[in-house]
C-alpha cells in the first residue's frame, strides 16, 4: 500500500474512495462501497461510523465502547472482496479481512448482508465462516507467575497442578 492509498484495498487514494463516505460528505452507492468504508473505519478506529452504518434495527447493544473494547488489540491488515452483489434494496458481500491480535495473524471470512432504506445502505448482519474471532479477556497466567487464587504460590505449583491432577487418563 502506498502513501495516501485507501486501506480498503481498492487501489484508490483514500480521498477518492472511503474518505468522503467516512466524513459524511458522500453515501455508499452499494454494499461493496459500504463494506470497504466499514473496513477503513475499523482501521481508523472510527467506531462512530461503524455504529451509524449498522442498520437501526440491529444497533441494540452495538456501541462505540463495545467495539473499542473488542478491537483494543486488533490491527487490520487487508481486505479482499470475494464477491458482491445487490438488487434494488438488498445486498451481500463475501470477504476476507486480515488482522493481527497481539502480533498473531488471523483472517476473518464473512458473508455480510446489507439493506438500503431511503437511499442509504446499512450493514445488517454477517455469517462468519470458521470460529468467531477470539480475544482473551484476561491476561494469560504464566507457569511461574503468582497464582491468581491468592495462595502466594507459583501458578504451576498451585491451581495449574490441581488442574493437571484431574486430567489423568483412564
């Protein structure tokens, strides 16, 4: 990707691609444009756009804070549109999005559904292929770290050892 190129992978400059959509100066002309803008919003951490571009009937529980919490350690690395199509008011985009979580590369494969209402396209939902993206909510406990139970022992000599005792094979 060159300097100023849009993060969505279109090959266009951001000012001629997703930038005007994210700034509110233009609306996406179809589901693929909206998907590209949403990917760029993830890259920019523009969570307000992600909430606003979600269909109003699907926004319950979708907040900037929840998206930010999930995306705290995520770095988006690339978008590949596999297929896209729409009729007058419904659309679908199949894509792969590359990302890293704590420097571990991952891929999200999704078939996303879109609706157009009053001339505006919205993301509705998506079917994720494979396991849902996972992010550990608590720090990993190392074998030599103090046991989180508060015993004062090392984890390997306390709860890890107790868990291993229950894992004997018959």
